[in-house]
C-alpha cells in the first residue's frame, strides 16, 4: 500500500477506536446484517491489515463486509452518529482491501 493510503488508514483507525459505538445500533439488524458483528469483522480485518498483508480468509471476509456495509449504508440514519461511524468503517474496509490487492501484484 502506498504511504499516503497507509497513513489515511492509520488515521481512520485511530478515529475509529476512539469513537463510541452508536448505542441504538446494538442488537439491530439491517437487511439481515447484525450491525455489531459487521463492525467487529471489519475492525478485526483492518487491525490485521495494519500489521501486514491479509491472508486469503481475512481478505474474503473483508470483501463480504465491504459489500454489506456499502449495501446498507444508505439505509442508516444519522441518529447518534451512526452514518458517520459506518461510513468510516466502509472507508477503512476499502483501504484495507486495496492493501491486499496491491500486495498481491
């Protein structure tokens, strides 16, 4: 991954770990996606990608989560900062996926 993208991913990660999870998204599903599990899966993959390239299993998980968050993001209201929270997750997932793709070249 290029240095600017890695810096952006690191910056977004730091923002994310300081941000509180939107309380009204607990125990909530949108389009069949558990919002807590989606957050956890993306965060785990992003954290791993900051330590080195993702293995194939994590990369597949990340791509599935990225597709899910892109599908449901338009359905998330901004109550309690939920849209901003999940948009940041989307950006991090996309950057982490790009990292894996760039490393595979």
